[in-house]
C-alpha cells in the first residue's frame, strides 16, 4: 500500500471516505494482513482469505440485541472484562480477521486483535437479509477452533436462536429456540437467553 493511500487526518470525513473508496477500488490482488492493519481507524471491515469485506454500521436494533447479549454473559460469568463487543479475532495466520458482535474470553487481555485460543464463544446477530454467519464466518470460527458459536437472527416474529459447539472438525447444533422463545445454554454457561428481550 502506498503512503498516498493512507488516511491520517480524522477531521476530513469526506476526504477519508473518498480515499478509502479509491483504496478499495484500486487495490490490486489479494488483501494481506498488513493491508488490513493499515486501514484507516474506524473503518468497519473484516478479512477472509484475501478478500476485504466492508461492513455497514449496525442498526439500533442490532446494537441493542448485541448489548443485551453481552450484558447477559457478563452476568452469567460475573466478570464484565471477559465479555467484549466487536473486537478483531485474528485467525488462519492473519488471513482471516473477524469482529464478532459478542466475544466471551478465557481471560481479559488488552489491545487487539484477540487470538482464538483465548476465545470461548463468539456471538453473531443476524439482521434481516442475513449475511455470512452460516457460511464463511462459521467456517472461520470452526477452523480457528473456537468452541462455542451463538447465532441470534432477527425475523418478523422476533429473534430466533441457535447455539453450536465444536465437535471434532464441525459445529454441531446443541440448542435452538424459535422466534421470541427461550434458548437454553448448557454448561459452562448454565443459563438461558429470553429472545423476546433482544427486541
């Protein structure tokens, strides 16, 4: 990446957007970890096997659901510092970066990115229209060896829930709940998510 492509001044939002657009449009070849780490601060993006994925900001509903889930896990664990939101997880030797909506850690660590060995659970909130939560994201988390994967998906009838656990080389569905139902979380969480409360 050239120095001209970098954006260093946060005070020129229009210039930043234009330069970011040019950076993405004219970037040649695959995106590397170094390219990803050199993106301007505040850019919402993820990396998957050389492909940069720009993500829009969350809706109010999406953010509320994420915050509610984070609060639930903080209460269950009794340790607020082990539950974070939207922090990069570095996987596949830097070829994959994902920022789950909710992360449960083995122990709190400063900085970013997080290493998957320190991640107990990742949670994704799926907005209407879906995304990669059951595709590339699931593959990335599975390959990284993250044991628990939670999906809550917004539907017209409310949020539905799915909890997966890594078994050998694939995620197995261990609990699910219909829209606005109750998702029961087994040990080590021993709790439940009242999906109606996410709306």
